[in-house]
């Protein structure tokens, strides 16, 4: 039930929030919520609507605000690997994808986008210990038009089992259906009497919507990233102790034209104003004491600089994980993992996972089943304060079919 915006008490005046007159006043005040509510008491149209609501005889204005969304994606991809010569290999492919979103609340109907992609990567060995990779990703979609993303990398095997690498890439994230086509109208349903079936007379329109509305300008540019990486990979004691593998990388990522503003019904700022730079180091150590066991440790330290404070939230300054995977035999496997993150939007994150898997063949098909239990080790929210789980355990069941 909605409280009366003029008195703060429950009553039929709560219907003002869903009246045609308050919507008109909101638009006349350049979509400023505070200014709209401050001016409502002196607006003649609002006064007339308020008198109509008070005369309705209702004790309260109650209903259901239904925030509906349904998303569908069809994705088809084909990829081919061609060994051109002993020193050259080409991986190329094509992708076709159709996205569709349906939402009366957020799109006022239906939005669609069809995208087409071509990609290729050529790896050549001009000399035995050196591999050079040149790749490209072309895409075109109905919302964003045509774009191209390049990548180049080089790997140098200094000695057997020890490799240095460097890479450079540019890429982008194109705006999605909601960012490009948002037309927010929050409907009210299941109204109490006398409002049910009498919205036109009592609220000024039928169907009735919440007075706040938003609409995307549809002029957003793709978000862009430029990435550089230096890395080292080494294998130690191969055969003696099962072998250790160490992978370390230093990276620098520059992102710009980010859509960093809020995109919710009450605050809608779809502008390409965000800029972020990430600099950091990641490391991974793996050990296979035998064919059945895998132990893995990871760690990362990331320094983030951004021109908008909200962009600081999405990368933890320090993070780590530990994994033990055990092949039990007969197609069964067991793994447990520990995850830790510090300064993750000012919150610590700790979780322990356990997974039981079973893989088997069914004629020419391979089926893998997984049962996962996730147990948080603290009561802190995940990244955002509203992401607070009430239950300690979360359970997942998954199946993968390969044919």
C-alpha cells in the first residue's frame, strides 16, 4: 500500500503516485523527482485529482508493481582450425546471434538485436622458439553498427619449459537492448476497490503507471578497452614430483567511454563518461602430485584509478584462491575450493565450495553431472550492500552434454 505523498499517511491519496497528473508534472519538471513532489501540493491538476481520490471512499491505495523481464538468446557459431604448414596455424570462425528482450516495465514492450561476427587468429613460428599471433574480431549488429577489434601477441620459449610472452589488444563492449532502448513505465496491477476496474476515472488513465518514467536517448557509443600484458610461464621438476607449473602476468588495462551512471527507474544516466585504468599482477601455481590430484593456488593484486567513484567497486585490490581436484575413478570426481577477496567495494569476501561430479558415456554422447555446495565464511554482502544472502548454503545442480 502506498502512502499519501502530501501527508505521508496511508490513504486513498497514495493513488497520486500512479496518476496521469503527477506524470505530467514530472515531465514538466525535467524528470526531477524532488522538484516534482515539492510542487505537487500547489498544482491545480494535482489538487483536483487529490480531491477525486479522497472522495472515492477508500481507506488505502494498494496494488502490485510488477517488474517483468524475459530475455531470450539464440547463438550459433562455427569454428575451423587449419594447420596451414608446420609453422603456421589458422583458427577462424563466424557467429550469428539473436537477442530479444520483453518487458512492459523496462522496455514498454519488446526490443531485439541481431549481431554477426567474424573472427580469426593466425599463429606463425618464424623461428622454432618464437610464436607470433595476429588476430582480429569483426562484428556488426543492428544497434551499434560495425566495429573491429585487433590483437597481437608473441611467445618466446627461452629454454624448454620456460616461456616469456607479451600481448596487445583493443576491444569493445557494445550497448545492449536495455541501454539502447529503455522505455521505463512501471505498471500497477491487482488494485483494491474501488480503484480496480475504475482507473480512468480515479487515476486519469488506464492502464495506470508510476509517475516516474525514463527513456534511453539511444545514442550511446561502445565501451572501449586497450590491454597490454607481459607474462611468464614455467614448468619445474617435471616427472620427479609430478611437476609444478607457474604462470605470472603483469597487465595494464585502460577503459574509456564507460556507461558508469545509474540505469534504474529512479536514476537514469546513460552517458559514456567513465574512464578506468587497471594495473596489476596475477600469479597461478599448479601442482600435480600424480595423475589423480591437482592442487592450485592463485593470487592477484590490482590497482584501480577511475574518474567516477562507482567504477572503483568492481575490482578487488587483493584476491586469492585455492583448489584441490581429485579424480576418484569410475567417472567420479571431487573438488573443493576456497576464495578470498579484500577491498571488494569495501567488503571482504570469503567462500568455500565443494563439488561432486560424475562423467559417463551414453552411446556417442558424453554426459557430465555436477552438484555444487557454496558456503560463505562471513556475513558480509557480496560487492553491494543489497546483495545479502539469508541462507548460509547455496546449492547448484548442472549437466553438460557433449555430442
